[in-house]
């Protein structure tokens, strides 16, 4: 089974760290993968983006983007699937370069999202 197949379905944020600091406001948000689209957010607001998987220096990467003129966006993150857990880590200061590890510290400024598989329906 491919990583793309393993990602399909619903994931809930159970941990969120910005530069090593927990951010409880993000807990409970979700990611829903369907085909080549990821929907991120919650029942109040959610955004759909295309995604593609790749690899960079031995880490698996996920690239998410939007070509909408009002909100052009592109982020390359590292990801790791471990059973029912999904880690996504990215550098908000350098969105086109995936991080070199899954550590979120004050020194590197990375964002680390910890997700667990859920049956929560998409908004």
C-alpha cells in the first residue's frame, strides 16, 4: 500500500507545536485526504488544497499549494506515518524547504503537527 493510500481518510490534530511551544488552539482541527486533495480546518472553516508526495534528503515530503489569486500559497513539509499517527513538520519561514527533522524547537522555529486517525466526517 502506498503512502498516498495510507493518508486517505480523516485525521485529527492531537498535538501542535510552534517553535517548541504547544498551541492548544489547533487541537481538534483536522485533515481529510481524498484522492489528490487535502481539506484542512474544522467545522467553522476549512480549505481544500491539492497535494503531492515526494522525498527530500531521505525524508518523505508533502507539498500543499493554492493557486488562487487572492491567496497564493505553497508549503513543503516532512511527514511520517506510524500506524494510526501522522506527523507533519514544516518551516513557516522557509516554506519551500522541508525541515531536516521532526523536532520543533525555539532555535529552528519549525511547526510540528501530530495527528491521529479518526472517523470524524469532513466539514
